[in-house]
């Protein structure tokens, strides 16, 4: 169910990865979040991808930058 007539599920799919990792800017971020709030399928996809991104970050080893790196 799409409660936002200005964005379709197909359009949501195009940017959901950026939304899930927090790199999508406004106003597109708000449009996608509003769509997900009214579309259970897209909301589930966003939640799954955001959870996956969080888990992947936990796997990245902590690395100190080399001396002199600015």
C-alpha cells in the first residue's frame, strides 16, 4: 500500500540502500521514510537493510590511521 502518491515502491527500491546506511539527503530521505511508514513491504525492506548495515559495521576491524594522516 502506497500512501505517498509522489513515490512508488519501484522508486523506493532505487534509493533504499542509501537510506538504510544514512547517506541519503533531504528531502528525498523524508519522502522515502514517509513512503515506508505507509507501505509494510518497503518498511520491512528498509529495516532489513538497516539491520544488515549495522551488523556489517561491527565486523569492520578498528584501524588506526598512519602517523601524520590528516
